[in-house]
C-alpha cells in the first residue's frame, strides 16, 4: 500500500513530516508548550513554522523531545539534557563514521596489534 499523503502534499508516513501542532505535540509527550519552546531555544529541535508562524513538529522531533523529557524527569536541568542529547548524537555519528572508515580500510578493529 502506498504511503498516505496529506491534502497539503506532505507524506504522513515520513518521520520528518511536521504533522503535529505545538499543543498536540505537548499532549502526546505529556509536557507543556513551554517545555517544547525550551528544547527549541536550546537548539535540540527546530520545528517548522506554518505560514501563520505556528510551530509544527515531526515524529522524529517528538522522539528527541521525549528523550529530553526522560532526562529532565530524572532531575537533569533542561539545558544540560539538551546538551547531553546533542553530544550523544554526535558520538553516534562519529562511531558510525569510524566503523565505515575501518570497513573501507579493511581494518579488523584491533588497532593493528598482532599477537
């Protein structure tokens, strides 16, 4: 079955499609709109703006905001939670690039040590 398209042409099956208003996103996550504004101001997510200037969130952004909420619920300040998540993503990217480079170079991952 083909992916469902919204009347505006956006793909509702696309994780990056900004399908959720701020209010709906906040309800889904169990947070306040202020929390979503704060994670946006911290640079963790950047919602799309509608023609009227309203924030719209994708499922991917909701997952990221949900991860931030978990850290905040554990007592981490929101700014620190956002920074932790950015660093985790950067580390994941670096590890993937490292693995790809090792694969291209034919490295077996032992750092060149031979026993």
